[in-house]
C-alpha cells in the first residue's frame, strides 16, 4: 500500500489573497495538506511555533513575500532551510531586481515569482516536489524535557520543591531551565523567588500560542539572578479567562524547543488542563508529607491518575519533610499507595520559611542535607533524562494499611 504524501505549506508575510491562492494551488494535488501562516518574518532569533504535523510532513513548500523587508525575507529562507531539509522555497516580490534574485537564490530560494501572485507560475515547482521528497524520514529536533509537580494536598511544599529543582538544574547542571507557575491565579513561584510576576503570565502565553515565537516569549518571561527564567501565574483574584487544553499542549511543545528543562508547578485539581500538562511531561512528581492526611490524599491521587490511564512509569512519588518527628514510615506509605517512594527529602522547614520570606531560595553552595539531596536529584535527571526515578509499571488493586483509606 502506497503511503499518502503529506505536504507542509508555509506562507510568510504574504498578503491574505496571495497566501490563499498559494494554499489552493497546492491543494489541487492529491496530497494531505498541513498549513502554517506566519504574519511576520522568522529567524533563529524569532523562532515560531512549528506544529508536530508540519515537522512530520513528507515535504514542504514555502511562499516568502520580499516586499516588506528583503533582508528579513532572506533570513527567513535561511532559517527554513535549517529547520527543514526537505523544503522548496518560492519568493514573491513586485520588483525582481537581478541583485535581489541572486541573493535569494544564494539563500536557498528555488523559485522567484512576480506580483501579483499567479498560481499557474507554481505548476513546475509543485511537479518537482513529490519526486524530490518521495522517501521521507522524519528528522527530529532535539527537544527539552517537561517535568510537572503536583501536591497530593495543599501545604506539602510542592512549589518550594519545583522552585529549588528548577534553580539547581540551572546552577549545578548548566541547563537552560524555565519554571512555570500554572495556577489559575495567585501562584507563589514569583513570591518565593522575589520576582515581579505582575506584567505577563503563563496563561497569556497560552492564549497567544498561534503567534508565539522566541522574540515574543522573551517579552513574557521574568529572569531570576540565578539565571532561571520564569513564567508567573495571573496575579489577580478572580476574573481570569479560561485557557484550552490543546493550546497548553502546543505551548509546551514550543517551549521544549527553547529550553533544556521546563518545570511546571501545577494545581492540585485534575482537570483537562492539568491532564494535558501530565501528558506533555516526561515525569510527574506527586508530592506529599509523611502524615496520615497527606498519605490518604496521596493514595487517592495515585488512584485517580491510574483511572485516567496514566501508567505508573510516568509517576514518581516524593515525600517531603521526611525527618518529621511523627512521620509515617516509608514502608507504610508504599503499602498504602502500591508504589515505591522515589525521593525522600529532609525536613528543612525553618530554613525554607526564612528563604521564602526573603524571596531567596536556598543556594547550592549552602551545606546541608537539603542542598545535597537537590544536587543529587538534578544530577540524576541530567545524567539519565530518559530514565527518571520512577515507579513500577504494574499496579494491582490495593488494600490500604490505613482503615480510613477504604472509607
């Protein structure tokens, strides 16, 4: 059975009618079509969101309008050539001066058409396309890793752990890291870091994903003195506008192309939005403390994730403040949740309260069990990013050791 040829169609700075005619001309071919329209020029400094469908296309064809800014149009062609080994580029301009034609061809342009755009001028180029790109092997770009943090209940230190792991990935491991406060409102990430998060926030980025590129992203992120980059939550109480799960997926896919690690500090509730974040994550850390209420909620939380068809190879349990005086022991916790505890963190409550009040996380240079654990944690992630500390993949229906868990 012959595989259907999939053509990616890109238009850059093209007038609406020309872009429409360009797409229609390609659609006359017996191909599957994936389209993307960029209103501005693109480059390595202004990287746009590229959908997975476009990346997987058998071959691509792009229309680049030169009239707005010929130099940026040339940069766009060069960038397209870097992104897509299998692409044909068509330039469009009112003035086809010989020197401009020469520069366009040197940049990698296959065809240079005059304005107004005439679809018939595209016929030969389209005839070349399928023959050139019959054999298609997807070329995967290096992608960063998304890691999500959820608290089994409030007050277990989820935000604190997300902040410190993100900071240590940058400072100890030299990884470009983005920390995102995904809460609907009044998240604490920027408070813990002593940053002003009132200007822009993650939800605003998600709502603008269709025009998101590297330059636009730089205007949204806040930067901590440690080098960590941050997207805050809305700094308002009530009145927030909803976001869509599909837009969240697209946003995280784009951010993976910009960062080595994207750390998500998530809401406790499991809804369509948080589920999309778990789907995008290489690992999901569920944080609890070793006391009866938190362990009960942890048990319920793990059950809920499994009922939503998330395999336990994506779930890692973190027990925070493990050295608490009245702690439930590890064996009891593991029996209750039917999963191993992946990480145990010591109780550094007073130091962390002081750090939060100062807006200054505990640095890696400070000696202590807490910092040593985070240095090891970050090193483990970087050393085996495809083999994160996870739990067993087989889950049986559990009988809790605590009678209240069955109620």
